[in-house]
C-alpha cells in the first residue's frame, strides 16, 4: 500500500518548500528582457554577416 | 499600448510562477542554482514568443514543459561530471537545512521517471492526467511511476530500507 507514505511525503515536501522558498531569488523580468534582446541582436548580426558573405562570394564569382 | 499590456501580463505571470517552478526543479535536480538558471531560461523562451504563448489557455503548462525538458537534458548531460566533481572537492558553504537535504537525498535515490512524477504530483500539484500530458505518456504509466516512486521515496524517508536490510 504505497498510499501509507502519503503523509510522510506530503510532510517532507511541505518542509522542503517552507525551507527553500525564502532562499529562491528571482533575477527578474528585466534580466529576461535583456537576455532576449541580446539574443535577437546576435541573431540579426549573424544573419547580416551571412547575407554579406553570400553577396561577397557572388560578386567574386561573377567578377572572376 | 498592446506591447505594454503584454509586458505587464508577462511580469505578473513571471512573479506568480517563478518560485513555484524553481522549487519543483530544485527538488528534481537537487541543485538550487541550476534550477533557477533553467527556470529563467524557460521564461526567456516564453518571453521571446510571448504573443503566442501568452494567448495559450495555459501558458504555465508550456513554460513548465520547457523548464522540465531543459532540466532533463541538463540532468542527463551533467550527471556523470557532477558526480565526479562532488567526489573530488570539499565544500565549505553553509548548507541547507537537514529537512531539505533529507528530501533531495531521498529523491536522488529513486529512478528518474518516478522522481519526475512524484515531484510534479506532490510539489507541482498536477493531476495524473496533467502529468501524462506533460510527459507524453499514458495515464496508466504515470500511475505506475507514482506508485513505485511513492513507495521508494516513502521507504527512503522513513528509513525502512535500512531496517529491512538489517
């Protein structure tokens, strides 16, 4: 009968939550926004570089 | 204007759910900082497509699934390295309370799937159907994981295994 352990397990998770909750610090949504913005900029730069590379290669091939 | 209200919604959503999700991953991984990083990453992914995710009936289910998937892959990738490092170094930091250690240690003893089911059920307060949906398995499978996980965790927490081995 695994249900016999329900009280023990609920108690253990209750103590865990009570003890750990106060130590959890959220970096905040400002950090989330900053990270997402940084990733978008990085992606745009990468795309721009690839496009430039394709153009340069095309010019060289056509010119050569 | 729509952008501003979407951002406010995201702020509320983040404030209401960050700690809860972190607790679940902390119990699963046994590492609080790792859990915080992964939950933050899940929220980053949600924010980057918040116009879509925010319109879902349950955006929390989406973020939870992403966070748990990240945790599972991180857990599998780093398990070996972490075990090795733990054995090599001495730590002199103020530790968590005995209750926290006892639970995370007991959880670490039970198989991964059982642990996920137990944490989601007891800490995340998800129903069997919700866990089945998140894990992509049948409800019967979740019931079986829960039953085995509950027994194994109960034995670990009550110290019955030591008594029965003796």
